[in-house]
C-alpha cells in the first residue's frame, strides 16, 4: 500500500461545513500542515472533495526521511528524542518501508 503526503494550503474563510468536517477527519486543522495517509479509496475520495484546498504527492523514502528529521510532530508520534541522529532515522525508515 502506497503512502500519500497531503498538505493543506488554504485557510478556513468561505469554506462549506462539509469541507471543514472532511478536513477535520483528515486531521488537517491548520494551513501548511502535512499528514501522511494510505491510498485507500475512502481517503482518495476525501482528497478529491478537497482538491482545491490541498497539495498531494506520493511519499517516497527520502521525503519521509526529511519529514522525520525536520518535523518534531512526527518524531513525537514515533517517540523519538529531538536530537535523534539521521542514521537512526534511516534505520527506522527502512523498518517502516519493510512493514508497508
């Protein structure tokens, strides 16, 4: 199963209620925030509905490594320290790639 990186690029002004609810379901509560999702049909339908508010792209390992090394939120989700080395992140990414 492939992963998709989704970034919200538009704000909340003049947004319909159903669009706001869909953004909340994807956990895209603020502009310029990024989430990583699977490419399941249910998520793809949500992305189609929100296509003018989002930028999407297939997640490749090097991009995932950059997100892990720069994004404190992702480090927190994985239970990593702020000063985790890049080598350790690469090991974690390799394990992540084997699982998915």
